[in-house]
C-alpha cells in the first residue's frame, strides 16, 4: 500500500509555507506510519488534516467544488491572507515499499475569477540514475500538456508521450488519466488519494440506527456504524466475531460485543457490561465507549484506508482509554498495519506514549504563518526524552518551547 513520505503546502489558509517529512529525494526524513500533530489552538493542525480532505475533494469533484465546500468558503478565503500566488501542494509518496518515490505537484489559481488546476506535474526518478532530477510523466498547465504512459520513466516508455487537453480546467488531470489502464502510476495515485479518510467522530451520530444496508467503510461521523458492521459481517463472516472480541477486550468494563438484527433488518450493537444481565445498545452507551469502539473498529478494518486522519480523539475519553488508543497508534507506527495515521491532539497523556520522531509541533509564527517542527529536531527534547521524561510531560512543562501566541 502507498505511503506518504512528506508533504509541502503553500498558501493554504494558515499554512503559508510548510513542509513535513521528506519532500524531495534529498530533502527531509520519511514520515512514519503514525504522525501526531500538537500545538496551541489556531496553529493549523485541523487545517493540515483538511488539506488532505481538500486534495481528495479536488480529485473527486474538481478544484472549484473543493474550494466552495461550505466549511472552506471559496478560494479567496482559503488562500493565505496577504498572499497572491497559487495554493500549492507537493506530495512525495511511494506506491509500495519497493517502488521509487513519486512527486505530485498541484497548483490552484484563479482564472477569470474561477479556481482552476493551473499546474499539475508528476515525476519519478529512473532506477538507473541514483541522483538527479526526476522525470515527469504528467505535465499539465491550465488543463493542457503531456502524459507519459507505462510503469516507469525509463527507456522507450519515457520517449512516448501523448498530448492531453482537458475540457474542464477545474478538473484534475489525475482524475481523468487515473481511469486509463495505460497510466498505471496515475491510476495508483488516484486510488490512493480517493482512499484517504478523515474522522470527525460524533458519538450522537453513531447512536442513531441507520436504515439497513451494508456499507464498505465507516463514514466521517460514525453515523453508519451499523451499516459498516453489516458489511464486515457479510464479507468476513469467519472473522467478524473475532474482530468484535478483539475490540471488546480493549474496552474496560465491556465483556463482549455482539450484533443482532432488528425486525426491520437494521443492525443493533449489543454491549455486554460487567454486572448487568441484559446488554446495552448503542443508544445507551457512553460517548467515550462508543468512540473507542468506533476507532478500534476503524483501525481493524480488514480493507484498510491508506491514510486516516483523526481529530482530537481525546474528547470524551477517560485517560486510560486514551492510553489504549495511543497503543493502537503505536501498533501502526511499528508498521504492522497498512494505514498511515495522522492524529491531532491536545492531550499530554496521549503524547506521553509517543516518541519524538512521531510528533510534530505546530505553532503560529510571530510574523504570520505557522511553523511545523518534528519534536525530535527540537534541541534538548531528544536528550530529555532519552533520560526518561515522557514527551507529553515535556510538552506540558513547556520544554517544547512553544513560541506561538502562548509566548514562551
Ligand atoms: N486564509 C487564511 N489565511 C491565514 N490564516 C488563516 C486563514 N484561514 C484561517 N487562518 C488561520 O488558521 C487558524 C485556524 O487554524 P486551525 O487549523 O483550525 O488550528 P488548530 O486546529 O491547530 O487549532 C485561524 O486561527 C486563523 O488564524
Ligand atoms: Mg483544530
């Protein structure tokens, strides 16, 4: 499965000019399988996760529709205040652990008052060349340009390109070419970005009983929890109860979880609690239990998303449950799972479980814009952590030197 090695963002709301991880073959360190973002309010953590959602929306619906989503408010509201250049992204990713990394660059700008994909470039190095500039296999400006088909930028494939002219410049080239068999790397990128998932879990949404019908993935708010379980039960009948048992074992006070069908075929989730003869259903469960249940289930998805963003999982969770979630996060970090996780948090207890090369500190810069620093790169943090002081405690006691509006 593909993994994001790094991302560079310019002019996207508070993110005037930031990069995390490796953004070119000779610049930066690969992002790990689990990335945690911390920092004061307004430091751009949600914006960074929204940038992932924005890219996925651009791919699915075009850049104009992505800019105009109600929570984004249009291009002019999205572009960093005071800036005039395009909103720009550079993704550096690898399709599989053995593949050569690919760079995808996208610039979005206004043309006659409409946001369009002003520039789109995909590049990959040649295996035969250890160093040097990667070769393009897609190069579009305002919807016109060239694409090189095939699996690599070597040999004959590199020599044959086709002219591309999109009739709608608000659509991405990777949306169109990502449907063509001749362009396997673009097909791969499209599938990868389409698979990104952001969770804004809302316990009340998960309490409702949605109409019957299996659904492949959990939705953003968790409102289709029952549908997702129906899907798991149908596609993995042999593993279904084992997954539920594994999840139940991690939730304190819950002896088992099972599923029943209501007379109108909707799925009822039964939580068997210690000390009670009768089960409780999702409508009666606490926010925290339901939340932990949904996150654990999401992370056990047998058909996992390549990238999952989770916002502030600590809300409503008892600190011990937060530790359970942190342990899941660490499981991902060890590379045992396929999903790459991005989690924002304000909870030092969550961060205590993590290492400095898994945590990035975001802060507002005094002159505008924000900075993003890997905590492992902050002087003294690595040394203090190596002495046994947990990272969350260092953060809490201001050893991460927050210099944003909190003032350090
Ligand atoms: N177009 C913009 N230009 C510059 N800054 C912006 C723009 N839109 C929003 N912001 C800034 O982004 C901040 C919100 O960032 P957010 O990602 O929600 O922070 P966090 O999740 O870390 O609390 C706002 O406080 C505002 O300062
Ligand atoms: Mg936020």
